[in-house]
C-alpha cells in the first residue's frame, strides 16, 4: 500500500502564492527486515496504463502493460528510499527532472530530518495498526498489525527543495534492484491520479456595441494550488469563446 498527500504550509494562516507546497507520502513493505530500494515518482503529465490490472488481456499482446502519457516534464520529482540494516532507513533522496536527467536536490541519511527540515523520514519503531484496508506479509497472508519498520513516511518541502511548485497530476511507486538510482526496476504501484492544481478564467469589460465596432475584452487567468491562487505565468495560452447576443 502506498499513500500520498499534498498540503500548503500557511505560516500566517492566510493562503498566498508565497506559501510552501509540502508532499507527504507513506508506504508499507511486505518484508521489513531486509534491504529494499523504493522510488515514489510525482509526475506533472498524466500517466496511466494501457491495460487494466493485472495486465493479462488476451490476444497478441506479448508485453502485458505499457505506460501511457507524454513523458517527463521539467520539475517532475522522485523521492528515493533505501532500506538496510534490518529494515532501517539508510537514505532518502529527492531528485528533480531538469529536462535531460534527474539531478539530486536533497538527501537525508538515516531516520529523522535534515538540518533545515526540508526533508524528513521515519519508520514505525514498533507494531502498529495496519488500518481499515488489507495489509499483507511476505507470504501474501492478510495481517492486521504492521511490524516494526514495515511502515515508512516522509515529508518534503517541494517549493524550497526544487525551487518551484509543480502541478502534479500522477503519483507512482516502484522498486529497484539495488541502491543505484539507475538500477533495474522491479514492481510498481499505480500510477494513480494526484491532481493538486486548477485554474479559473474571468472576462471583463463586456458591452453592447454597434455592428463592426471594435471592443477589447480583458481575460484574466489564475492558477490555483490547493487554496492559494496566483496569476498564470506569462505566455499561458487561453482559448475563449465569445457568443454574440444581438439586440
């Protein structure tokens, strides 16, 4: 099971464009005792699968599932977690896609927080209730208690770490074969929708005009991130339909 949550840090209790975007995420591991390498990816372009899980559509399709979407976008983000030493957190790393490759932006060694508290990660130190959904152990048996180190959660200040507020639409978790960031990928959970942005458009200066008279309409576009609203970036393309009403 994998979980993700986005929040706006309203330091002054008033939502503004200067507030920080925070991502929280958690996951359960079937075998919390051994080494493990997990990525949680936050993507701006919508991503999905061309087949329904468990990806076994009949026919000539020799590869069970393909990912759909337009690929990576600048400021897409990956949080990588490496577990070792009996399931303890070895390291948590945050990387940002710069248009060519993922570059390391923040790292945490062991459990706790970085000095600036931009990145924190913790394991459960003792057994905890697994919640009202199904939990499993490494033998695929249903359990109700997650043993120590089976649940991990982290929080990252996205605004400060990658110096931006990406309009994420999709979250996906996947496992790797080793500590190397470019190692072979194994299992994945998702991708699932994780849409945190929106927009609104306003049109001002409506009027009644003579036929063939020119008139200027002012179109205002605002981007919303959580409960915060700010003007859309310069160059944003807007399609507006004006319907004439003859009198």
